[in-house]
């Protein structure tokens, strides 16, 4: 009985400290995270390049039109890569709607809908 109460208390404490999510829509490019962070690219060189980087294991991110980087995430534990969901859109400009989590300047986006912009 004590272990169950302890687990409930720990779970409650973890949830109480969790950042609140809000639904948001972002427009921007699906791009390799390394190209954005280390090369300062504002958009992908090509879809083929972004796809090759993703297939090699580099995380894809959403680089918004205002320059903010959104890290696609999941609420599953353990977290899983979102590259599979983003790969068809690699190198393209998209509209993404989902739950936004912000913590310490980092923006995590739980993607609910993604569409290529034409």
C-alpha cells in the first residue's frame, strides 16, 4: 500500500512541474537541425539533402518564418524520433499545427497536423 501511495505522490509531483501546452500553428521549413544550428541556413539546400541527413539520423526540425526552431516531439515515454513523420516534408515549406511546449527557451512541438505549402 505504501508503494502505491508513493507512486501516486511521485506521479503527481512530476505532472505538477510539467510545462503547460497550448495549440499553435507554425509556418516554416522542415530542415536538418545541424544545418540550421551550425551552418545558419534559413532554408534547406534541397529536399534530397534534408532527406539524406534525416536518413543518416540527424533530427529534422521546423525552422519558422520568424527564425524560431521548433523541435518535433512526442508525449510517449520513451520519446521516439519524429523523423518518420517529417521525412515526406523534408526540405519543404509547411504549415504545422500542434501542441507547443516551451521550457528554458526551447520550443517542442507535438505535431497534430502537417501540410506542405504551395
